[in-house]
C-alpha cells in the first residue's frame, strides 16, 4: 500500500516532464541493477572457477576505479557545449553499455572476463552519470528542488528495496541467466525512456 501511494504521488505531482522521465528512468535502472547487487558475491563464487571472496572485493575495486578514471573526462566533454544533446546521448550510451555487460554475465566463466566486464561497467556508469545529473540539475523546478530531489531519492530506495528480495527469489528458482536477461531488459527500458525527452532538452 505504501509503495503504491508513493508511486501515485510521483505520477500526480506537478513537476515538469523532464524531471519525471529522469526519475522513472533511474527507477528502472537502479531497480534492475539491485536485482543482482545483494547476491553478486554468490554468483561469482558459484559460477567462476577458483573465485573467492578476494575476487568479489577486486571486482568492486575495479568497477569504482574504472568509473573514477573515466567520469571526469566525460564531465569535461559534455561541458564543452551548452547543448544538452551530448548530455542525453552519453547518458543513453552509458546505460546501454551497462545493460550489455549484465547480459554478458551469462557467458562469463573466468576471472579475467569478470574483471574486464567490471572495467566496462565502470566506464558505462562514468558515461551515464554526468549527463543524467547535468540534465536533472538544469531542469529541476527552482521552487521545488528539495521535493524533487527527495522524490528521486524515495523512488530509488523504493525500487531497490523491492528488487533486492525479488532478485534473490528469481536466482534461486529460475537461475542467474534468467536474472541477467531481466536486468538487461529493464535497464534498456530505462535507457529508452530517456529518448522521450530528446525534444524537450536544451539544444543550445
């Protein structure tokens, strides 16, 4: 009941369509990724030969290092123009790249493939975040900044809370491959939602 009331509040709240689409896009993307996050260590240890807890830690480190290396250059690149088209398309590209990595997890069977996938995953996040935040910052309603950022945070928490338990259930009953396909599909949907605002962003 609480979840549905929050969803209705976001749908009916009077905010501009760009902010609303950005919130629902990230809702889909974060909910999808959190289907795996709580059980990612189990996937690694059960599916990758000779993988252990140190492999899990290295994966996390590789992801964050990759994201840190690529994110600042991406931010500098999208700041070179006043147009938001580069912001939108880098966010779209980064999200699609992220979805592709999740689908590729189906075929991973060695630690070097796992590490490489996390480098690409970090690069995808580095592409997606600066553009998304840039558009959100420009379009947030000036008299509703606190409310709109709060709505965003609530929706992300809501999506991740639902998917955390659901991901474990799906992996247990249907296997990790089904889980990865679902993550791919929902992440792509979240990415495609961004295209619905391409005519509403600033072009200069």
